[in-house]
C-alpha cells in the first residue's frame, strides 16, 4: 500500500491555488500509482486549531467550531472543483484525531520525553511558530507574513527534541529519511549541525482553541504537534486504543510539503515517531513557493487566485494542467494570468486539441473511421513513455513529465505536416497513408494515456474515441505494443474551448 500525504491546510481563510498546487500534485502522483496497479491511500485535510484560527473566527463573528466547519467544507469543495480525489480527509477537530493526539502525548509523557519549563521567544501567529534568530526579519517581523512578531514568555511543556539529534542526523544523511530535492536535505543537515536543535514547546497556556493536554488541562497542545499527528491518526484504523499493527497504511511513502514547513516535517515529526518507536516516512518532497508579482501567494498579502477562478477560465482539466506545469515542481516560480493563458492556449488548445481533432477527422475522411491494422512508424514512443514514467515516478518532476508529453505532441503535429496525409490521399498512396494514420492514432492514444493523471477527463474523452478507458489499459505495455490497430473511431467533442475575455 502506498500512502501519500499533503500538509493539512489552516482553516483561517479560503483556499487559494498555492494550496491547490500541493494537493493537485499529490492527486497526480496518486493517480499515476493507481495506473501502475498500486494500492494507494491519498490523504489531505484541514488544520483547525490554534490562535490564528481562533482570531479569524472571532473577526468573522463566529464560534471557532462554526467557523472551521464552514472553511473545511470550502477546502473540500475546492478540491472537488479540480477533480482532486483524496481517499481520506482529516480534520483536526475530529474527536477521533483528538483522542489519538492525547494518547500520543500521554505516551511521550510516560516515557519521560516531556518536561515542564518556560518558553521565551518571538512568535508568528501566521506561521504558528516560534522563530529562531535566523528566522527573524527586520524590527522583529516575520519575513513570510511581513507582520510584527509577538514576544512570548510563558509556562510550557517541552519535548526533548535534542535527545534525537544524532539519530536524526544519521537518518537524513543516509537517506533512510529521504529528503528531496537535495538542496532541502542539505538545508536540514546544516540546520541540525550548525544552528543546532532546541527542545520544542508542545503546549500553550494562553491558547484556548486546541486539544487539552491529558495530564494538565490548563494547557492546550501546540497546534503544530496536533497537526503533525494527523498523518498518524488518519492512518489509524484501530481507534483511540492506538494498537500496534492496526495501521495498514503507515508510514507514509511520500509526503509533499512546502519549503516553509520543512523543519517541522524533517525534524520534529520524525523525532516524535522515534520517541514512540514508530516507523518513519520514506520520503519528504519539498516544493517551492508560488509567487504572484514576486511575493509568496497568500491571503495575508492579498495576492491570491482561487481554484474556482482558475476552473472558470480553463475548465477543470485546463486548470489542473496550467497549475502543475506553470513552474518546475520543487522550485519557486512566479505565475500570472497571462502565463496561464499562454500554457493553455499553446500546449492544450493548439497542440493537443488540434492534434486530436486532425487525427480523428483524417481517420474519418480517409479510413472510414477505422484505424488501419498496419505496422506503424517508430516515433520513439517507448522513450517518451520511459521519460514520463521516470519524471513522475522516480524524480517527481511533474513539469518535466508534462513537458515530455507536450514535446511529443508537437512532434506529432510536425509529422502530420511533413507527411501531408491529404497529399498521399490525392496521390493514391494508400499504403503510406494507412501507415501515417495508424502511427498517429497509436501515438495519440498513448499520449492520452500518459496524460491521464494530469487531465483525467480529457484523457478519458480521447481514449473513448478508441473505445478504451483508463481502467483497461495495461501501462506496462504502453509504447511497447499496439493498442489501436483495427479500432473503430468515434467522434470527439472539442476538448479545449477558446478563451474568452479575462474574468
Ligand atoms: N497547517 C500547516 C501545515 C500542517 S501539516 C501537518 C500549514 N498550513 S498552510 O495552509 O499555511 O500551508 C499549507 C501548505 O501550503 C504548505 O505546504 C505551504 O508551503 C503551502 N503553501 C501556502 N502558500 C504557498 C505558496 N504561495 N506557494 C506554494 N505553496 C505554499 O502550513
């Protein structure tokens, strides 16, 4: 069983496309694994406790619970609007999760990993994080939220993170806990080695909206500890008893996270698991920021685009495609409506849409809607399939996978131009014409199959013209054997409508 997770999103505001980005990436990987006939559990959810959310609820004139109920639904709706289909959606206000968190903390306490102390430092409510010296911006501001930090000095319980230093270092160095890309792994190593670890505050005395500490109900559990344990509670089939062996999909195979939450996931999360002898995730993949106008896209900076806006302009698959191919997965990158428009227009409407239409029209006109059963030209299809599989499976270079398919689609359009089937028809070169059209049909079919994780609805429409569906394709044979010879073609509706004026 493969288990893939996204971070759980704060329900202080509506989702935007940077949240959608991680969730969509996970959906694409999950779909890709399923096509390889793997069993998959894909988890996402919402992070609903803490000061940030309590403040947002108050500002909206709602109780915290009413507020998170509404916002959590909005996240679900957004994912549905993008055809993102998680297997699990965890909410940290779910009583089952709360019980698991309390149980976990009690275990840590009983094992002697927790002690009472005081925490003094600078806190960012936006990040829900105590900042270390190097994370503090000018005049004690948060470099991410550009807002003043709060100076906090309060009684707290602390987790003995420092005890796990050497173990963590070794796990990261040896890739037993694999962190990708390499730069992020180095960042974690250098943080452990140079800056050094400190014990972590795991409770807050003055934040009422949270889960109570089981042994001292005057404290609530620090929202990040509560949140990290979602990956465990969502996988726990055994209920609050928290029995060993009762977690069929634990530990995670792959956890996708943004670069701002790397330390939590690469240091605190594995240390918590080590403390209770649970297995660690296999891999963390860290992606960069979506920026709009050069700034991290975020509600607090007011530079967001919503998933719904994207779907309204490009359709569901268009929105998925522009989002995932706009920037290299892993890096930071600036997006804009005009960039999205260009990707949609060039790669989808012009390259793919036209190709499918032309091939179908020619098969109708010259072959009475039947793909000729003849040998096809080798257009290096097997190489493209391998490239896509590696980019998606081994390296998580999602943009390179779409790039490889797109390059192939462009090549197919050039193949049409250079072989001019209409001329072959005129010249009565029936055999050559049949070969060119059979080559195009097979290449369109395989391209559509490769695109299934990215643009599932469109892929299904294209495959349906050949009377096929994703479910009955054997991915191992793509590019190796012919799938379309002798097939009857059905007409395909226009795939990518022309763009209207800006929303
Ligand atoms: N609730 C925590 C995560 C807890 S996971 C146990 C959180 N939530 S968040 O809503 O602020 O962010 C969730 C994810 O969205 C993070 O991975 C973050 O990096 C990502 N993004 C939020 N804004 C982003 C961009 N502008 N660009 C890319 N991703 C960013 O942190």
